[in-house]
C-alpha cells in the first residue's frame, strides 16, 4: 500500500519548480491531487498528464473566495481533503528598506503570509470533516535570520513561523498537525530567474561552494521531507520547524584539505 492511498492533497503554487515536484510525488504515492495555482495552462496540462486522480483549481492565494472554491474542488471531486501544502510564494526585487515601495511590501506579505493564513482558515474545516490531516507551510531559511535587501520576504517568512505554531495549538485536538519547512537555496526558476522588477537572479550572486553540502538543493530534496511530515510516520510531530539547506545556516564548512 502506498503512503497516500485514498487521501487528497492540495498543493498551492502547484505548477512551479517545487510545487510540481510535490504534486507528482504525492500522486506517485497514491494521493488524489489538487493543483492550486494561477497558471491555468500549465496547471491544466499537469492535471491532464496525471489523469483521473488530479484536478487543477485556479487559486489566487490572496483571495478568500478562491480558497473556498479550491477546497470545494477537492471535496467534490474526491470526497475529502486530507493534506494542505502552503507552497505558493513570491520574492521581492532586492532593495533596502528605505528604497522598498509600500506596494511591494504589501504584495509580498499578501501572498506569502496572508495567503498562508487564508489557506489554513479555508482548509481547517475540511480537514476536520475528514477526521484530521496535516498542513505544511513552506517558509524559508530567510525566516530564521535577516537578509539585507529582502525585508518583505524575510518578514513574511518569520511571521509564517508564528502562524504555524498558533495553528498547531488550535487544531491539534482536531487531529490536524501543522508544521513548517525552511528550504535554503533550491534550484528552481525562483532562484535562476530575476524576481519581477529585479535585474539579477539570486543564482547570479550565490554560490553553495563554502557550505557543508556544496550544491544547490533540488526540489526532490524538499519533497521527500514533505512526504514524511504529511504521512503517518510523522503522527507525533506538530508545531515543528525543519531546515533543509545543505548547511547554509551553519556557515562556511571546514574544507577537506584542512581537516
């Protein structure tokens, strides 16, 4: 028996580099998948590729009615919702706090923080109707420290940490577990392409060479951790944070020739 047979999983940002990896892996493990996102062409194509156990739901995570429709899609198509992955996120163009536009600040927080809040709010009743389940919020290592020029993104990811812990306390007795994953630098278009309004991508000025595991992370690295946290193997874990960054937050590693 596969880990997610007879379960339904909703993944936001489900057509992106990490999101599509998550969707495919849950599906391969037997889950029904609802691919939430705003790219209708890519979302519909992925759902068609995966077949009858997949649906695309156009989901603007900043819109409460859009969330209601996505949850309804899950329950109408598959009978229940068992897992929510709050994966959708956007990055701000690099700028100091003094040079960050108020509209940029609001947009980043609206997607990365309010979108996560609205997801928990919309999904909790459905997970309760399913007699329990799991929520995982995808945050960032930027939510564990400060990063110059990325104040909106950093602030939003820090706030997701507190939101996760509060949700874990509120939903635990309903058998709903809530945890956070903090990826480091993962090789997706999010890293290799400039953010809207930016002239350079993060990959243009970041190198993993100094760190303990000297490579970029791959979406599959995050996916494997996500599958564990949403499975019955993690039944005693809630309100917890998992860093997956190849040692980035540890700082530069001792080089082999110096050992």
